[in-house]
C-alpha cells in the first residue's frame, strides 16, 4: 500500500513540478528482420542521465518518472502502439546506467522503417522520427544533412543504427546511484 501511495504522490508532483528531463548519451537500435518484414527491434539507451533544472539536482524525480512511465508504466507501449513491447529493463554496464527495450513488430512502419514498394532498400529517417537524436553510425549508408535517412540493402536482415543525444557534462547527472538505491 505504501508503494502505491508513494507512486501516486510522485506522479502528482511530477505533473505539477516537472521541469527537468531524462536524457541519454546515445541510443543503439538493432532491427532483426524476418522474411515477411516483421521482426524484433532492440533499443539500448546508453548512459541514462538527468538534466539539471538550472543548477538544481532533480535526478530523484527524473528517476521516479522513468520508473513510473517507462519501466512500470506504458509509455513505451504508447510510443510504439502498433508493436508489442516484449521486455524492458535497466542495468549497469561500464559504470553507467543503461536501459533496454525489446519490441516485436509485424510491419516496418510500426517501428519507423520504410521500404518503397517492398522492393527497395530499407530506410529510416533520423531527422524527424528521432527529433533530438543525431546520426553517429550504422551498418547502412547515411544520406547526410541534406537527406537524413539511413539506407540498408534489402538483402540485409540485421540493421544497426547508433544515434547521439547528449554528452555528459556539468549540466547532467548520472542516474546510476538512483538505480542502485532502487534496485
């Protein structure tokens, strides 16, 4: 009962006072395709952090938001409504907090992929679908600033993409300690 009251209290506080935000250093996408263009998407969130609110440390409330919305809540299911979120977890690796979500999908569109007339290369728009993310690397070909799309040959069955979001600096706080306290 106390956990439920605590969760509701935190949720109300977040609704009214949330001014900071969660961020990560980078995201690693791995699309494993089946012959019918269904498959599995694994997203790794590398180095989960909190952005300071001016100079205030709001990492506890950001961590609580992450747990309530993403781990125990359904935010990921809302982000991918046409796919099935199979698992989600947090874990420590290389001294930072990471997250991972595994999503099964029945069509490319449900996870942001596109293939023209089911014949051309697979494509993923880094520019608009990912908003604050910037291309870092992939096993495909990136079109650059003029065409911020990654292209993969249609024969490829595992597509990888790494995007950059935020460098850790004095405005960010790792959520690893919050995770250790929670875990």
